[in-house]
């Protein structure tokens, strides 16, 4: 296990956080079809911290990441990035803020099939009217092990290779904040370890903020802290976690989720 530095946690909502969520709720649908994916989340992420978010499937992790990154608007509550309230921005300004300050690795990659690997990696900067630095693009593609595949299109790549393109795209402009949804889900152990190092390095060297959803306790152990989600609410955290501690906590969360599902089922059966 790699050595990690222990970082002090600042007060939620206090100054100095790059991302702050306050009492965020997100309800999908209406009436009897309504699903409360997030039910009052308050948390802050300081610059130079690497946080893993874990929880059972359906606990709200992707919704949480999308709301925190301004890809989705909460039903209520606030999100601030570098002190800027996202609710105060119109769609155009929000898009600009995302392109300038945020890198996002989607659970489903979201690559454009008609573009090459190189073009996919450069796209966010080009949309922002910036000229991508060719050396930086080459460097990040080399580091995710795709230096020789830059002319290929996503359809010519394996799932894990596509995931690495998505990671390269999020990293290349060195944004202040990176959100990554299961960035190692499709990778073998060694490639996953390389990618996790790639995510962790700028946290230490440049004070970047990384928030990563993962199901993998080993991946989570690369983070400074792990926060747990269950049924749309925060369900504890671990600082400087080991993979064993994370796995143990997840077992208990999983048991809780199953019990809840069991109650719901018996409710239906009655
Ligand atoms: N667009 C949507 N419309 C309706 N319900 C949704 C929508 N997106 C998510 N949900 C529901 O919100 C809840 C949280 O979903 P979310 O995708 O955030 O979970 P997750 O923790 O990321 O799960 P997984 O680990 O499977 O990716 C789930 O019950 C899901 O069915
Ligand atoms: Mg998800």
C-alpha cells in the first residue's frame, strides 16, 4: 500500500474549499414516480485533496457527482465552485465555468465516435476557444498508455482503452477540480494503479481537487478520505483509509441496503 499524507478537514461550507455542497437534494420525476436520489447532502472539498465516494448501486453517487460538477441542477440546496454559486449562472456561463475549471470522467466515457482519440482529448479546450498544448496532449496519452493509438476512433478501442481516453481528456488541461465516475471500472489492476497515480499526482504537486466515485476498495485507498453514501445521504467517512477498512465499511453499507430493499419488498408483498 502506498504511503499517504494525512490532511486536516476544514469545516463544511467554510472558506478555502474549491467545491461546497449545502443541503443538496435531487428528486427525479414527480408524484408517485418520484425518486429522491440525494436527500440533503452537505460537504466541502478543499484544494489539494483526493476524495473517494463509495456506496451501493443506486445510492446516488453519479447524481452527487453531476450536481457537484454543475452537469445537473439540484432540486434544492446550493453548490459553490471556487466561491461561485452555480445556481446564479445561466447555462452558457455554467458551461464556461465547467470548461475552465472542471474535468469530468463519465461513467459511460461519453467519447464522440466520429473523432479520433487525439481529437476527443482536445475537444473541451477547442470548444473553449483554446489551443491545446500538443506536448501536454502527447504526454497525457503516453501516460495512459495510448500514445500509439491517437489516430484511432473510440469504436476501434476496447472498453478500458476508451476509459483511458476519457481520463486523458479530463486531465489534459489541468483543471482545478476533477470529478471521476468509476474511472477504473473497466481497467485491469496494473492499468488501474497507473491511472490512480495519474489522478493523485496533481493533487500533491498542484493542489488539484479530485473527487472519484469507485466501487473498488483498493482504488479508494489511494484517496485521502473516503465518504460513504447510502440512500442519498452521507453515511460516514474514513480518513487515510486502507483497502481493508473500506471493504469492511462497504460490507455493512451493503447489508443495510439489502435490509432496506427487503423491507420494501415485504411492504409490496403484504
Ligand atoms: N434520470 C433519472 N431519472 C429517474 N431516476 C433516476 C435518474 N438517474 C438516476 N435515477 C435514480 O436515482 C438513484 C441514484 O442513481 P445514481 O445513478 O446516482 O446511483 P449510483 O450510486 O451512481 O449507482 P451505480 O453505482 O449503479 O452507478 C437511483 O435510484 C436511480 O434509479
Ligand atoms: Mg453511478
